[in-house]
C-alpha cells in the first residue's frame, strides 16, 4: 500500500468523524411540537395561541428552519377559497397564527445562537436578524424552551417537545 492512499483514507476518516461530531453538537436540529405558548403582558400568563396551541418548528442539519404556530380553535372560514375570507375571519387568522422560515446558527457548543428570517406571514419580520440576546432557545433533553420579547416589551415563552 502506498503512502498516498493511506493518507487519503486517514483524511477521509478524520473528516467523517469531524462531520459526525459537528452534527451531534447541534442541539436544536430536528422537529419540535409546540406544547404551550404564553404571553406575559404586565405579569399575566395568557395562552398566546389559545388553549390548544398547534405548531411545529423544524431545524434542518443544513442550518435552515421553518416555524408555524397556530391556534387550533380558529374557526373555519365560511368560504373554502383561501383569498375570500371576511375581514373578521382574516383578522382572527392573522392575529392567532404565524409562519416564518430562514436560516439559523449554533455556537461551538451546538447551542442556538441566532436566526435570520427570509419569509414570514407577517411581512415586517422578513430580513430580521435575532441573536441570543433577542431570542433564547434552551434545550434540556427532549424539551426546548423558547423565550423572546416583543419590541414593546411583552414577553413570550414557548415550550417544545422533540418529535424527531
């Protein structure tokens, strides 16, 4: 066996184990189901997405995310055509749900360190960048807690359960 194939085999082995180690370090990668969401204006814990919050948060290994949060008790629209809701139906759907996606980062410990929103049902979020100072996501086993503060100061807390 010549030295060249041996060096290539060693390099491949090292890069493969480094990739496996890097993937294992990412604590948030996977699919998460929303268990609860509370909003705390002035010390009150109010259900942010109703009594039956329904949502998924997916972090991919290639550093993309998608988050969709809804209130499972939003009434169905009278029309089955998506663009034909009444003002009241549209207002309720918009105020009690959100969907957005983008990219995220983790630090050297594999802990969430920030995200950038590339698209959202609330257009004001598009292009926004949040760091750990703005958005905290702490993983403990198969549970994750998300905490952030709205611009006016209202605190939001979402509890997640890993499903995959």
